[in-house]
């Protein structure tokens, strides 16, 4: 298992299996979200979150899920925003957002075929997937998304994003997805 410290937050990650001490993790957590663990197909993803100097050494928030990876080529990703205590999680086709300070799931969404990565640009959270590009605000509200088709790429330029899809370039305003002429 890997752990990452970001500001006051610590995050534990294990992809492909649940930790050998999964039971004790659940016993010590204050909030647990288990999704699709009994599914016979898919891969496990374990995430733990804790803030500050956690004297007992256990994560206070646990997210455990089994996700579908259609081609076994997509890796899960997490974006933790310390200022708003939000954790954006993408795994397979499932997208999740948690307020880990308040210990609750804000929403669940999906993306077709597979998730690639989360990015943050100022107050915006960007999501790249096989067939979708999406934008949320840093408080977890989805602002807009658009269909993309491989090969595709994007570049943030100030308050705009330049999407190049199959060689065609379009510019959108990050705040609302309005296409620029």
C-alpha cells in the first residue's frame, strides 16, 4: 500500500486488492463507503484519508470499491483538494466525489469506456476520459462536459481550454463550456 501526504491530509491507496487488515481499517474508520465489493468481476481499489496528526495511525475515511476496467488498461486516479477537503476519484467508468472533512459522498457519475485522469487548474477540476472531457468547480459541482474521440488532447490557456479532437481544435470557456468562435 502507498501513502501520500498533502498538506494536513494523508491518503492511503491500494489498487488491485484490499489491504490484508481491511477489517481493522473498517473498525477504526469514522466513515466507510463500500461500492460493489461483492461483484465477481473487476478490480479492487482501497482509499483511506486522514487529516492532521492522526495519533491512532488509522484513516478516518475509507472508500473501498470494485471497479470495471474494460480493457485492463485504465488506472484509477484521485485528486485531493486540501482547501475544500474534496477528493475526486476515478476508476474504470465510475467517478466519485467526497467531502472527506464532512465524511460524506457528494455524488457518483460515470464516463463511457474508461477514466484517464483528474487535473486542477485554479478553481476548476478537469477530468479526462476515453470519450469525455469534463469540468467541475473546486466545490464538486459539475459545470459541463463534452464528448471527445481519440486521439484527443487539451491545453488550459487562462480561463479557456483548447480541445484538439482528431486534429480539430476548439476553444471552450472553463466556467460554462461556451465554445469560442
